[in-house]
């Protein structure tokens, strides 16, 4: 209503679906060569204290990880699999010693409309090994699997490996990065 009255478009900016890896995996899953998605496992771990610094507004948000990070991954699940979530069971928790007043870590089991199951975990006050912002993905389909790690515009470049059952693992060729994912969101 606000957009209509102001004669402006209001857009939810889900820019992660426009990374080279996300676009390549979506194309692969939609062409049907691996068959239907059976399960997806995603892990995302960041120590945002080194990114956000002191006094960041996220430190006071309720469910900061869910609202500010997991939403991108949940949109990617929809974008890559072509299926909406039908059922979600999720828990979040505080991380001792972190600057977050509420819950910077969470886990979820998501059942997609096509019956596939997603095991998701994320942590913004992680200690130890980190993932890219896109997370670490393992997609299991009827006739093979896809493994995605690294991220666009990060020191660990995006890498997608594909294995059709009984065949050797191969690297999936990624399309070139878009000049500006925000333009694709608007399109």
C-alpha cells in the first residue's frame, strides 16, 4: 500500500540467488539430468564479530541470524530446488561469550513441497572453521549430487562439484558474475 501511494515499487532483495554458483545449480536442477531433489544439507558459519564490529544493531535483534542471513539461504533453497517449504521445525540458541543479546545460531529441518528434506544450520558467532556467506551445500538427487562451497566476491571462490551416480566427480562450469545482482532483482 505504501509503494502504491508513493508510486514506487517495493522489492525484497534476495541477491544470493544471482551468484554464478546459484544460477548454475538452478539450471542443472531444472534440466532434470540429476532427477528430483531428495535432500539438501546446508551449513553456514561466520564469526560476525570480526565483520560487524562493536555496537552493531544486529547484536540487539531478536533472531538476528534468521532475519538477516538465513532468509537468503531459505530463498536459495526455493531458487535452486524450485520448491517452496511446506513444513519447518527450527530452534535457535544463544552463544555464550558472543555480543548477541538473543539467538545468533539456529538449526532447521525443512520439508519442501516436492517431499525433499533440508537440514540447515547457521551460526553468526561461530568458533573454528568458517564457511562462505553462501554456506556449504550438499544437494542429493535421484541420479547424483551437487556440492557447493565458497562464495562470489570472497577469498574462497565459488566451487560446484557434480557427481552422477557411478560417474567421476566433475566441476560444474559457472556462468560469469553479473555486473550487478540488484539489477536482476529489479528485472
